[in-house]
């Protein structure tokens, strides 16, 4: 072999220079792909996506098989648990009830992130959340979307229902929406649940729909931060009280949540007061002298809503049991044989796979009792 000329050496140097980028790429590309997910929005590594229709009639893209779910919409944890996906909940916005923890002991490991008006986008991404259930709040939803977070709202954001049928239909669409989002097994449970709901609700309506206005008790329904927080026409409280055979005294305050004054409550003079808040007893009302002249107080007809996996009177999936309970409270003579206790046992066994004892049922129907 002859001696290399300067031209040969230049050619070899050029080959080495061209080989270096390929060599570096061969080493660095696997490293880049290994750490790339850490710097991309969550939605890029959530897996395959599918299209669903929201209760508002809009289409949305969601993961086919969400693994880490954030339940930031009020009762959404309970709905996910109902559909047998509670083990996938990685974050929630409120502390759940004692019964929620009893039926799912791992709930204590789930992060609680108050997110009602300002979702913590950075933390959501850090936690690898691939699906968020949220309120119908365009600004907050847009904030999450811009960060690459998949968020959907199970809540219908349109006008309040104007009939019992519309109210029931909206609620069942919400339940079925959860099923559509969470997959085929969840969808079947949602369908089974809606059958149960229809059966129980129509059973109550068969009797209460014939009760004339004059025979319906006047009901003040407390739901919110204090005893003056209530709801008006077309609201959850309005339709539940109506369907159970009562008349909501605050119905003229307007749609949705409303504030009442002590003067208004005294003028309404309700026959029954229902407290849909996490309180252990009605003593705050019984012991307040401002309420002493109201018929419900004088006749000891102030009731705290039952509390199961969620507050029964606050958007719970146990709402059909709540309707039965209300009907029996409103009309004890008409519904003397309405067995809310057995219905509750059957529901928990069928959907939560838990056999309630008689004492446990009492603790659900009367939250003032300690749960054993």
C-alpha cells in the first residue's frame, strides 16, 4: 500500500466529520425519546382518543382508556365509583364522605386539590392526569385545554328543565355521559343504573303526581354555605321537592341557587325544612330563637338529608332513594309502607357490591348517628 497523499488525508477527515452527527444522533435520540414525555402536555401521552357527545350536545375528544382521572366536578367521584372506576381516580377537589372512604379505603391516598375556580394546571400535568371532570366554566376549561389537559363537563350548562320529564332526562344523560367516557363496561352499568332510577322514581310519581297543590306541604330546602342558602325554580331542589309531593317555598326566587332572608322564611312559614348540608343535626335551627315561630320548628319537622357515598340531596347518584325518603317525610300516611331501608340495601349490594347491615342503613338515613 502506498503512502497517503494530502488529498487522501483530506478525504478521510471529511468522512469522519460526516460520521460524527450520525454517531451523536445514534446516542442522543433514545435519550431524547426517553425524557420527551416529561416536557409534553398530558394529552400527548394519554393514548388513543375517541369522540363523545357532552350533555350540552358538543363533541369532545377523550382518552379511550383513561388511567388517571381527576374529579373536580362536585359529585363526579361518586359517579366514577358507581361505574366501577374508582381505582382510577388520582385527584379530587373535595373531601369525600365517610361512606365513600368505607367503600374505597384507597381513597385516603387520592390527592385533594381545591380546583373550583382555579385549576392548578402545573400540578395536574405533573401528576400525569389524562382526564378531568370539571364544571361548565369556559374560562377554566380553556385554561386547561391550552395546557394540553383533557377536561370535560358532565354538567348540562343550558336552561333549567321546565318539566319532570326534562329534569329526569337531563340527569340520565349525565349518567350515560360518564359511561360513554369511561368505556363499555361503565356504559353497561350506567344503562343498568338508569333502569333502576326510572323504576324507583316512577313508582314515587305514580302516587305524588295525583296530590293536589293544597295537600302538598310547604318545604324550605337549605343547600349551600349557610341556612339562608337555597334554590329557586327549575333547580335540583325544586324538582325533587315537587316530585316527592311538596311545594318549594323559594320557587319564586329565580333559577338555580338563591339567597333567602329571615324575613322571607318567616313569611313563608314552611311546614318542613330539609337541610342538604354536611351537618350532624338540625340543632342550629332548633336552638336559634329567630326560627322558633316557624311551623316546621314548632312541629319538629326539620330533617338532615341522608348521606351515603355522597350527600343524597346534593346531586348524588342515590337521588332516587332520596326521592323515596322525601316522599315518606312529606306524606308519612300515604307512604307508610315505602321501604327506603330495603331499597338502600338492595342498591348498595347491586351497584357498590356491599351488603349493608340494618345499623349501617340507619347511619346513612340519619347522619346524626355515628357510623359503626
